C-alpha cells in the first residue's frame, strides 16, 4: 500500500515538472533586477529611519549641552576662523616673498651679465633673504 502511494506521488511530481515552463535567460535577469530593486527599497527605508534617529540623537545632545559647552564651542569656532585668516595671510606673504626673490634674481642676473660676473658665485650674508637664513639655520 505504501509503495502504491509512493508511486502515485512520484507520478504526480513528474506531471507537475512537465507542466512547469522553462525559465529563459531574460526571465532570470528580470527576476534578479526585481529582487535587487526590493533590496534597494528596503535599505532606503532603513536609511531614512537611521537619519530620523540621528536627527533625534543630535537634538537630544543639543538639549543636554551646558552653557559652558556652548561658550567653548563659540570660542573654538572664533579661534578657528582667526587661525584660518592668519594662515591665508602667511600664504599671501610667502607668495609675495617668492615673487620678490624671483624679481631680485632676474635683476641680479641682468646686472651680472652687464658687469661680467659669473652666475656661480656664492651670496654673502647680507644678500641672503630671511627665508634663506632660516633654512640655513635649520640645515646646519
């Protein structure tokens, strides 16, 4: 009796397999794209939830700040702004110094050519720029 039932089940399974239509490559690609789209939708909804919680956490942190912390942050922002201004000024000064040095070198070369001096002569202590003197101190 068990063997008959087993044979009937196998017969039914084989009929079901024959009734299934074959899957083509395009069907498989379509199924994969639909699956990836569902995954993207799930991750985008979870990232929206994450940004919501991040905003809530930031609001809670802000509400728990003390006045001293707020003052310290304001002072820090002010000092960082001043530091940026000083950096910009130093950079401008350095660029101007380099431009002056190039002009001086061009003028010196033209004078040397006029006087018949060689270009390879060493500069004296008075002719060295401030930057050259600092570099000399560092290298010595």
